[in-house]
């Protein structure tokens, strides 16, 4: 898989590049949470990539960066590529920055206005990354996704009061588990 040349952890470079974006273009925008700092969270080798969570005041994204240049497949900016993790298949979108080169992102949260502080957002990033690598969080075939049927207000409130599992967090369900009908 490798010719011996592995790229170093991109965390510091990512933090520098995204901090510059924040300072130059994002400060004061309505969808930016000033309580959140730029941080590269839990970057570690995964296959031929660096996998981690990029936390910024405007978004939380899973991020894949090249680790083994022989394993990296360049894509046009904005093109999607699906990766299989123990928790399921996830689409990543290709991106490029002059400061950091090519990378792939999968959105977890955007914007981050529901997070009161950086530490809470950081803990959510750690939980999401761990959940991605845990097969117990894979969607079961019986578990529907994207059900947009109308529900009574009381039913929605009951779901909001249900604790949020790691599976729910990873699959974008902020209202906790399913109701009695399986939704």
C-alpha cells in the first residue's frame, strides 16, 4: 500500500489554514458560533488516510487527508466519494485549499449554533469519530431514514426528550431513538 513515504499528521496545518479562513472571512457572520475554536480533533491513521474531525466555529466535519500518497485518489473539487466504515457507508466531498492541498469532508453539523461551548462541541466530535468506527452503530435494514411524515406535536416533544445515542448522532438524528412505530 505504501512506498515507504507517509505524510505527517495534518492537524497543525489544518488548524492554521482554517484559523486563517475564520479570521479573514467568517468572523461576525450569523451562522458562526464564536464560542467554538478551530481544532483538528482526534486525527489518526485510517487505511491510507488521516481521519479526524475538523471543528470550526461554523461546522463540524469528518475529514480525510492523504497519509499514503499511493492510496490517495485525486478528485475534482466538489465530487463525492463513498467510504465504508464499520458504522456504514458515508459520502465525502472533495475539497482543495492552497494552504493544505486536497482533502475530503463529510458534514456532521453545520452550523454549530446549538453548542454552548467549545468543550461540548469537542466531545461531540470525539463521540462521532468513535461511533464511525463502531459496527454497533450501523443502520439496521429495518431502520428507515429520512421519514418526513407529519407527526403530532406531543409525539415530536417526546422524541426530543429521548436521550441521544451515538448511532443517532452519527446518522444525524438529533431527536434520539425511534418511536413505537419504528420511526
